[in-house]
C-alpha cells in the first residue's frame, strides 16, 4: 500500500502535514495538542534507531509526489517545533528478525536508543534486563495517549512480564505500540485443481494445511513461533471448541473465555511440545515447503495456492493479486489465532544522554501523530495502533462506500479541470458529471477539450482532482436549501436489504476509546459500509445457485479490510502468544528436528529449478512492487466518480 498520499484532513484534525516547497525537501506539522514549550537546544543531538526491514515510510525517488523519509521529516520537525536549533540526526538501521535483534543486544554490538521488537521478544528482553522502562515525563507522549486505540493498547499493556530480579511487571511499562495484526490463512480459491467451494469452507479451520485435498500446494512460515501456533490450534482443537461453545451459551464471560484460550495457546511443556511435533511430522509431506518472505509473492505468481501469512503481508498479496487478476482471500479460522503486537522499546545504555533520551521519546510521539501513522500504514500494509480522524478518513477513502457522498469536488479549488479521453477525443466533464456513476454523451454542457499543458491520458484514463480540493457536502433544510450542517457518515446509514451486497462493519472497539466501559455510546461514525470485508462467492451447480457464505458457514474469510481490521468477534477469539520462558529450549529442539526434514523429495527437486529462476522472480517482484500501490488510489477515485 505504498505512496498513496494522505487524504484531506477535516477541520477538527489536530495535525496537518504539508509540503513546504515544490521539491518537497521538508514538511511542516502543526501540533496543536502540545501542552508545553521546550527550551532551545543549541547542540546537535543524534539518536540511533533499529527497526525491521520495510517497516517505515521511505521516499520513493521514482515518485515525484513522494515525501522525504520519515526520519528526515522528524529531523525537520524537531528543529522547527521542539527547540533543537542545533540540529537533529536520526541514524536509522534495519534488521531481519527478532532473534537477530536479541543477539545484537546480548552481545553488546548495538548502541541503539530505540528498537522495535515483537511482544514475546519484549518479554524476553525485560527478563534479561536488556531494556528499560520508558517512564516518560508528563506530556511527552501526548499523541500516543490521545490517539492510540485504547482497546488495542490495553491488549499490549496488560501482557505480563517478569524483570531480571523476578519482580512482576507488564509490557506496557516498557513499550509504545507501533503495529498489530493477526496470523491467518492466505489462499487462492481459484487455484488450479481446487474446488472453490471446498476451500472456502475449509479455510475456516487450521486443518486445511493437513488436508490432502491440497497436497503440495501450501507453504508455511520458516518461523518457529508461527508454525508452533498453527499446530497448537490443530492439536487442541477440541478444547478450543469447548471454550467457544461455553462462551456462546453463556457459561463463560468474555474475560473467562479469553483466560481459557490464552492458557491453551501458551502451553509449551514437554507433553504439549511432543504433540505439536507429531502434528508437524504429519504436516511435513503435505506442504510445498517453508518460506521466510517469498510466500507473499509466490501465491500471486500462483506457485502455491495456500500460505500461512501475517495480516500485513496478506494485504500486500491481496492488492498485488488484484493488479494481476489473481483473486486471493484471508481467513482467521473460526477457533482462533494469534494476535501479535510490534512496539518500540529503549535498550539500556550507560552512554545515552538525557537529551538523547528525550529526543527518542519525542520521535515515538511523532510516529503516533495520525498523519504520520497514516504514512506508515500506507507504506507497510500493516495496521497502526493509532486511530484519530486522519486514520479514520484514510480507511473511509479506501473502504467505505459512503465516502463520495460525504465529500464532493470543489471545481474552483482545482488547478485543472477533469478530463476524460473518449474515442481519441478529450471531453471536459461538467461539475455534475463528476458525480455520476458513468460518463455518457447525454449530459449537458459538455465540450471537446484538449490542452498541450496536459500530460496525455491513456485510453479511458481520467484526471481526478487533487484530494485537497474535497470539501464537505452540506445537508439540505426543509425548503431544500443548503443548511449550515454538513453530511456525516451517520447521516448516510445504509439500510440492509436482501438485494444489498454491502456489509456493515462495526469498528467501535478500535476507534471508540470508551468501548467496553459504562460510558460507551454507540456512534454510527465508527461503522463502515463496504463490499470489501467478508468474501462472498456464488456459482450455479446442477441448475441451482449456490452461495458462500451459506447459513452454516462461519464468517472467517475476508479481503484487505478484514486483514487490517478484524471485527470484535474475531479479535475476541485471538490470543497473545507469550515468550516460552524456560521451555524455549525444548520448543527449539522440536522445531529444529522438523525444520531439518521439512521438504519432501518432490519439493527438493523443485527447489533446484526455483533457484535457477530466482533472478527472473526478483525482476517480477520489483516491477509489481512499483504498480501494486495504484489499487487503493484507484479505489478512492472510484468513490468520487
């Protein structure tokens, strides 16, 4: 989801991101929620940051509209707004895995002020005294406190941990949330040889990977924890089902249910590990093989039909697949899955100055500005901890069918008119024409138009006004005149009908900070109406129209919106997978045994062929990475036609 620049900001937004000049060498952010002024710092301050690869917004030199790297934006922001008149430098590096990052910390080869590990690794780092509590001064993390989803933040903050001296603590004392998501099944329901209805129904169950109907067509992560989690769900499926049944019949409260599935999900004693090892042994000869990061391209190239995937990678594959006319779906199985969190923490250091510590925390708060979080979401495909109007409107533009009804194009604010090429002629579209479902020759006030100043559009391509020219649509009063009130999404609720393909998606749990409390009041502005959430399919079989999902099907199969924001019912059946602690060695031993024999003979032969095609695949990936971001931009433009 790269390079879809931030949409218009509502007047009520606290933050605005604007280029300061034509060559976009800097940005200005007006932070209206800052509650105190900083004293000027005349010396240059440098912080060192370590993140995972491809996990932050970076400038695209091939895109003239691309903003500077996020680290550069912060340097400019800190110098202009936070009093660092002597200058700021963010030294930014990347690593490949949590384990590599841990090794760097334990061997003392890093001097980083901030790193971004996953939840379980943060637990491990706390236990090994490798990171320190953040303990920020009041107000320094205002954006995080204001805009982070209270529900998702609570999920991270409440993860138990133990310090090196055995004192109980929580992850929230050490971490600022960055991205979150789920582990699920990415699959192609139309893969060669598949029965579409069969895989759509079976995708609601982790057993899909063991099903011989899909022999040799699935890949899984070369990741001990993710593969262990998948196999654990298979081994203890009866216990997970019993817990879910008790939730549904009222025997368990939501809190009791979460406690039960969390206990099952975090079993790692010798007996459990042996059972998981046996399940993986059965899996070995049924899969295509293991993959580290190639699965998200392999499934688009149709080398595989099923992939064990993280939600952010699934979003990437879904969008790239749409560009390549390959339909993909993502499932979070009915009995549950892993919900994971990546967060920023501060390694212990004897050389870090108070100024560096303060600047590091200010960098974290900068990342929590909704507009900046939007850039990161757009770049990575993963879902930010941050909510707020900027994120909500970004999601509206991508997914909510009501987007074009709330905002219209202000012709006077556009530098260029809207032009479409038809039959080798250019037609200037009227104001009304911009809001029709289609452009036709019966509209009044149309004229042929051509101007050498325009870059000639391709056949059928339209010029769409810049999003900065979108303004609210006024509501009409009883006399049909424009009133002072403007349309909101709540004014445009769509009534469900048998003919409607739109789905109502309730995201109150994420965007409403009062969710789950006595003060919670349902707000329709946190509902989405979309045809891009759950996946549906129908086909005529033996003269009868068969549909998915049917009455007996679980709602577990979705598209990109479902990947990014699972509904509350889905989140409820997901659990956090904690650090294995003292049992890590027995899990690792089992994993190494499985991994050393993970490829069946036929896959080993194919691997030799694949190595020969590696260069070609790399070129394919590069080209598609450049074009796949267009999907969301075109989707938003479709909303405005």
